[in-house]
């Protein structure tokens, strides 16, 4: 498994990369030094169609936010949609986002 640590001015978080990681996601999260209170998965409809069942089994109480695929959707309005979904689902600072 490849782990890339991202450091910001106020925080650090890991990015994990590995084939088949979805099946191991629960154990990766359980090994986190600071587990989140709630988890949210952000994905696209196509990725969710292909891997959603595996992810839902690995993280059964996780909320899913689906955003459209493609370069034309990589804009502020799509990010706003994600933020609005997180607010509606009552995400807070103790929450974590898993991007797939």
C-alpha cells in the first residue's frame, strides 16, 4: 500500500493508494490514530456503480455524496453542491471525507 502524507499549515492527513483497497477500507480507518465521528464518501455515479456495493459493505453507516463525472463539472458549482450536501447531512469538524 502506498501512503502519501499531505501536510497543511494546520493539519496533516494521509492518502492511501492500492488495488482492492475498498475491501480493506474499514481496517485502514480502524488503524487511524484519530478516527472520525462520522464518515462521508464522495464519488461519481460511475465509480459508485462499479464499486459502491463493496464500499457500502466495508463502511455500512457511511453517507454517500455523488457528484457528476467529467472535466466540465470540475468547477465551483460542483464543489458548492458537495458542501451543501455535507451541511444537509450535518457533517462537522469531527467528520471525515473519503474520496473515491
